[in-house]
C-alpha cells in the first residue's frame, strides 16, 4: 500500500476518478520506493504503523542471525573451498541486508507534509516522463523539487556534494 492514496494520486495527476488504477499504482509505488531509498529510512502512514514495524525488529534480526549461522554451518560442510566461501559470503550478505533493513525501520518516521509533497512531485514526474530517454532535458535521479522536500529528513549519508 502506498503512502499516497490512489484517489489522491488521481487528483494530483488531474485524471478522471475512473482512470485505471493499474496505470497509476506503479508510479505511486515507485515514488514511495525512490523517496525512502533517498531518505535512507522507511516512512510510515502513522505512528501506530511505525511502532508496529519497530516492534518486529528484534524478532527479524534474531531470525536473520539464525539463518546466517545455519547457512555458515552448511557452507562448512561443503568440500570445495570455493563453493564453501561463496555460500559463506552469501550468508553474510543476507545478514548484512537484514541489518540494513532493520536500520531503515529503526530510523523510520511518520509521513510528513514535506514528504507527501515530494511523493506527489515524484508521481507527477514519473507519470510525465514514462520513457527511458528524455530528449532536450537533463535527467536526474530525483526531480530537484522532490529532493528539496526530502533533504531535511535524509539520514545516514553526508550531505556534502563534491
């Protein structure tokens, strides 16, 4: 489920209320994903959703650690050192992904007006620029307006651009 409702997305795009959801929903989902990736944190529709997500972190990390240990043990049973190393690295990578995911949840925040505006700007951008190549325009990862609204809530990376 997207942070912006389908009805709000339709209104922002100025399309009819019966405009097909399957032509808007992917852009809503993409806007959510792009914004949250830029922010280095998850965004939740309300405090209850944030609290529920945070409550699940210890169990998720315990499961990830158990899976890593089990995979490491299985890798240790492999006779071929290259295969064993490959499986061991895959187990470490999966655990690192779980840690990163937990960090995004723990740094999570509730949807704000600035983020809502950024999501709508991204939705409009994605809807207008449906092609891989934009002729006569400079292509950036996020539209400058959306980045402006998201930047104050970004965490974990240096904000200095060189």
